[in-house]
């Protein structure tokens, strides 16, 4: 799924958020959030994990089911925040960041390296948080993690000043 792999990518970057570590790292940053939208829900693993944690999903869509997150008017639903494991293909990722952060505060899960590239520059001012997650399992039934470190990024059009980085906890 990343630059260090020779495996063929899954169509539409449909890597399911099956690793509980992804949600575990995000939950402390969702205090006060009750309702969320997941516009790239895939098979619903992320939605299920967030609902198990007490949040309410008011919109769950995916291009596989005919709901293109870049064109479908899901902003008509009632939600506090967008939370999604989005495609990492840069043209799609960047279009989603630009669209979603205009609707609501937006938490997106993708590769941690992105923040250290020139292509991130147009978006970093509206990125308020980067929460390091590390390597995640993406394939059901495997014991192996991916080769890329991941992070949650929070974007919002009303935020300026760039991100606060929240790294891994260091064991004493």
C-alpha cells in the first residue's frame, strides 16, 4: 500500500480500518464530539469502532456504493465532525481535504510522511493537530502491519497557524 512495497494496490485504496489502534489514538481528541460523518466508509470498520466508543454516525457513504465523497451533498446531514480513512492518492486526498474542512472540523487518517513534503504546504495552515498512530494492520486475517507510519490529521477552514503535533507516548 505504500512506497516501500511491491504489492499491487487495492482498487480505490480500499484499505479497511481494522486495526483498533487507529481509533484508540483518536478518541482522546474527540471530547465533546457526539455525531460524525464518514464519507469513505468502505465496509464500515471505522464507523463501527467509533460507534462502539459511543459516537453516533449520521452519514456513512462510500464511492463503492455510489456516494462519491467529492460530489455527494452529505453536508446536508447533521454532524459535528468528519472522520475518515481516505484514499492516499494525492489528487483525491487533497481534493477531500479542501472540501471536507469547509464543511466541519475534519479528522483524516493517512500517511505520516505527508506532513513533511512540499505538497502539504497549502493545507498545513488549516491543520490544527497531527496525531501519530504508527504502523497499522490493513488486511483482515494478517498479522503484519503496513510499511508506512500513519497519523490522524485534523483540518478546519477556520483554523490558522498550523498543527500541534502529538507523538507516540514514550515509555520510561
